[in-house]
């Protein structure tokens, strides 16, 4: 009986059925792209175009309920809707009480393949902090907080459009999801109820939504392999430390990608092989949009610099004070990270049938 059981177990391991899909995230292995594949993948990313197409439209006053917020929502939906990969974009709109009365908030959820059981999630918030005009007379752009991360996610989707389109059919059980949160900022003063409006609502919604469709004991949160939250990106010299030991190996992988791209000459104004990612640098806990997901057992990789940018929550958090080099470099690193996690390889334009 032992021999028979061992044989059956071995067969299950080989066919992949020994590990429940909800646990495959724990043993997931990313591919490692060759230098030639990296160059091919990064040939489509363009900082100047990202700046013009995506960042500039986001650098507006966009706290919840404003015309700027609606314009940013439309820009995100239009951009993703124009891509060949075929994103499914949905809205999570709801009303919540704030210190200024009830407001409507809208999260945007873009999923490459909604039928896939497992998702790599990239997330950011698109709202800007509210400053009453009668107090300050100036408008807060929130360039690092968080227009740049939003633009980076849109640039990733656009630059890797063909690769993601191919990945969608090659790996039907694993997909990419982009979350754009509304209402991360406190409207008046940070409290448990005056902050994280969008992420609190969406985490609760996901927890109550069966996944896959018709499931009785798993929900959309079970489908999140890794929740990568990007915030306060765009200032010079960012350093990302480790908040959670459960995902430190993925921060280590980002460090390895940074080193590989450095030695390939793909990074600009990058004098040493490691500048950004420090998996052995412990950092303190930060309240951010990952918290409602973390509290429900989701594995989180929080990409927020330590220390915060010097312009944080000041009117100097604007386009003028952004660092183009670090944004360009982080664009490339995150794009390669996403491809490798998704086991996706660049599409050869001369031979599109050679897709993953």
C-alpha cells in the first residue's frame, strides 16, 4: 500500500495536482529572461512617451468627486481599453461618509484574464490629497503621491502589450491585475475611518466574491498570489526595504533584476549595481492601501521608499521635482519583474508564433 500511495503521490506532484491552486503562490518560480529577451522586452518602453501620454494627464487635482478625478478615471479606462491584450476593466463605485459629508469613491480594477485563478496584482492610488483652497490657495499635484506609480502601471501595460497578450493564452491559470485605488488619502486627518476608503471597500468586496465563479470556499482574495503596492515613487535616490519576511524573496528578485540591468547598461545615472532594492534592510510598518488586504491574509510587497521623499505632502510634490532617471530605471525593473513572475517571454516580431 505504501508503494502504491507513493506512486500516486509522485504522479500528482508531476502533474501539479498535489498542491492546491490557493497554495501554488508559496512555491511559485519565476522564469529568468536572457539578456537578449530583456533587451527585446524593454525596447518598447519609452519614458518621454509615458510622460506625455500618461503622467501629464494625471498631474491634476484629483481628490474624490472632482472633475480631475473623473478625467483621470476616464484616462485609465481609455488607455487600457485601447490595448490589444484585451483588459477587462471594471469599476467599484461606492459612497462613504467623510469629515466633509458623504462622497462617492471609485476604484478601477483591470484584469488581463478574469477566468484565471491566480493573479499577480500591481496596485497604486490615483487620488490626490485634499487641501482646502481657502487655507492654502495652491493646488496639490501629488506627483510621487501617486501619479508616477499610476503612470508606471499604464506604461507597463502598454509597453508589454504583445507579451501580455501572448501570456494570456499560454498561461490560463495565472494573470496580471492592476488596481487603481481611490480615496487613499485622509480627507481631513488620518484615522481608521478617514483614510484608505477605496482599498478598505475593495478588500471587503473581494473577500465576499466567490472565486472561481461558483466556488463555495474560496474568494477573490485567495486568487492574489502577490500584492505589489507602489507609492511615493518618483523622487531621486529611492531605497525600498523589506516590511514582510513572507515576500522578501520577491524583493530579492527585484534586487537581482536591478543588478542584471545595471551590468547590461540598461539603467541610466545608476553608478552602483544596487541602489534601489534592499531586502535585508528592515523598515517600519507603514499605513497604506495594502493594509486591508494584509489583514485578510494577502501576501504583500510594499514598494514605498525609506525615507519618504522630502516633498511628501507638500506643494513641492510636483513635476518639477521628479527624477527622470529613477523613474525610467524603475519602469524597466518592474516590467521585467512582471514578465518573469508571469512566466512570459518577449514576442519576436518576426515570429509571433514563437510566443510563450
